C-alpha cells in the first residue's frame, strides 16, 4: 500500500493543481467581464511549479 501511495502522490498533486488553476480561470473571466483589473499569476505559477517538481 505504501508503494502505491508513493506512486500515486505526484498524480494527486498534479490533479489538485489543475483543479485550482481551472477554478481560478473562472474568477479571472468574471473579473475581466466586469472590467476590473485582476492580479497576476504568481500564485498559480508557484503552485504548478511545486507540483510539477514533486512529480
């Protein structure tokens, strides 16, 4: 079971990162539609970089 968890952990991290990225894209589209300036993408880049590094 431990070997399975160690093998599955990178895929789980990547899945979580993709889910967070997709959820944030909806917020960005909503903010752009209302004419507001939305921040930068530093948090998403750091999250994806750490998850891909783990994988």
